[in-house]
């Protein structure tokens, strides 16, 4: 199989022959009679099916030698069936075309390749190897950080396709790896600058100072393994965390801009300055983290005070509501007692009940309105001030304490409101029920011997001292009133 692949690649390099590969076949066009016969012989050795077509598109007998004068010929070779998700590539030319067309298969099996190149989304390996790659988590797209003003985008949409593990010497020196490294360098170098010139394709760095580098041109400059691994390391550090990618990209681009003057070749510039720029960017990033850490502690302290003030306010509203409910209950009990003992007016009792109900309802409504307003403000400001906090930590620090305080107020409101309503109904029932008079008039004993004669009977408790034919002063118990009565002596004697 390697002999067939090398023969086709040799013809392509010599010129005039073209190769187009798809998943299950390879089409070689522009062949002469001798080249067609040689390739047919190699296919028969591999026991692969093939078809030869002449210039007119007519099929040529596969057993007889290729006739002269009907070329150029096309040889269509059918590849062995591969597993799902595996793209088998017979030639280096087909491999270049697949890279240019951005084929999406996760496994590329390449004839004659003995190494293995594994990226975050793809694995390049030998013909018979079908080991899938370990997919890495998604990163920030470089297209969101590097500005381009053309339709033909040079910046890859997903950097995981071009970030491999470190390549060893044996793998790096193979032709397949060299072809892939050239394409990877073109993609990776486009992810470093802040902007790509739409006309010349130069790499622009804002700086300060501003820097412009020529774009990478494959096959013009040899790429060393150390440089390639350093570039992969720098970009992996830059894009490993999606939230921090923008900051790290700015730091790395700024350090590269300050490293040296503009150079005509990006490979020469990166070979000289990339390692030092990466170290400086890492130091600057650590310093930024320190500043961010202090700011974060300050923000968290303010958040703690805010949550404490809010929970204290809700607890104070709960205590206020409890006091109001206690006063309302005492008022209701007093109204019931006044109605029962003193027959208080119904209108007065109903008016007091109405005032108490309105007062309790206003306290409950204002508390619920305050909690709803605070919850809305927390939702609005979370994404602006506290988006650096994960959702679980924000729930623990903010949402859970406030929910507990709100639950306490709601429970107090439900129980207090129910108690006041029940007591109000009881007061209304007593106020609307008919009551008997509490104060009764004492019965008076009246004796009438004659309607024309005055009552001459003397009370039992009257003390009198009188003589015959003398006025007598009568003094009753608890009275200072005196009365003079003339008593006849004969009447007294008869009385005795």
C-alpha cells in the first residue's frame, strides 16, 4: 500500500497528475499509458478494485495493457471499507486537500504514517489505527478576539483542531507531520495578533508600540519542532480558560509588541521573542490576578454588608409585625370586654376593628413589597457586579440567607394575619349581637294605706328621741336629711 501511495505522490510531484480523494475512493487523473499500467499492477497486488477511464470517459479493459492514443487516463481506486468516523487517506496530496477543505472526520488514517498527532477534536494516525481522540472542553473562539475584515477567514473558528500534545522528534520529522505542521502554523499564528490586515494579510499588534508582522506562508520557511511546541504552549495557555482568554490574549499580544521591531518574517520573530514574551505575559497575568483578588475581596466585603443589612431589615420588619399583631390582639380582647361589661357602642367597636385591620395589612403589604423589590435588584445586579461568582457560591452567600429571612417574615405575616382576622371576626360578632342592660334599678317598696293619707310608718333604722307634744328629729342611715313630726301623746300610747 505504501508503494502505491509513494508512486502516486511521485507522479503528482513530477507534475501533470492530479489526485482527488474521498472517503471510499481515490481518483488519479492525467495519467499516461505506462503510469496507468504501473498503478494497475500495484492495485492488483493489493487486491483493490479499480477502474480505468480514457479521455472520452470510456472504461478500459482492466486485463489488457492500456492502449495508446486514448489518454490521458483516469484511475479510480476503491479503498477498503473503514469504520465509522474514520477518513482514510492514501496519498500526501489527498491529505493536503483534506486539510484545505477542512474535512470534519475525527479520525484521519493516513497511509505510511507511523506516528500519532492528537488534538482536542481530531487524531492523525496510521492506516489501520482507529483510536478516537479524547475530546477537550470548548475554548473561546479566536475569531472573537482577532479582528478580520474579509470574507475569507484565516483565523480558525475552533482552536482545538490545531492544538496537539507535544510532538516528539520521530513524529515531527515524518512527511505527514510536516504537512500538518505547515497548516497548523498558518492557523496558530493567525490567532496571536489583535488584527489582520484585509489587503496584505499582515499581523497587527496594537501595542504600544504598534507592531506588524508578515503572515505565515507555508513551505517558504522551515519550522523547528521547538518553535512549534512553544507556539502551541503559548496558545494553550492563552485559550485554556474561556473566561480569561481575552485578558491573556491582550497580555501576550502586548508583550510581543514590546519585544522588538517589526520583522519581515513571523517565524524569525517568534523564534527570537516568543518564549520571553510568554514569560512576561504570565508574570503580568499573576499581577493582574493579585489586583483582581484585592478588588474581589473588597466587592465580597460590600456584598456581605449588603446581605447583612437586608436580612437585618427583614428581621426588623418581622419584629415590628409581631409587635403590631400583639397590640391588635390586646385591642381586640379589650373591645370584647368593653362590649360585654359596659355595653360599648357597636359603631365604636367596628371602627376600631377597621383601623386595626388596615394597620396590620399595611405592615404586611409593605414588607412583601420590600422583599420583592430587593429580589428584583439582586437579579439585575448579579450579572453586572458579581458574575465572577459561580452560581452555587452566589446561592450560598446571597440567595440562601435572604430566602431564610423572607421565609421567617412570611410565616410571621401568615400567622399574625390569621390571628388578627379571627379576633376581628369575634369582635364583630360581639358588636352585632344584642346585649341586656347591665345596670338595673332597685325595687321600691310602696305601701299605700290610703291614697289621701301620708305614710306614717317609720323606718326600722330610724333613731328618734322625742317627747310628748315636742318636735322629733329623725335621722336615717346614710342620710343627713331631717324631718319634724308632731306626734300626739295619745297616739304614742296607743302605739305602745
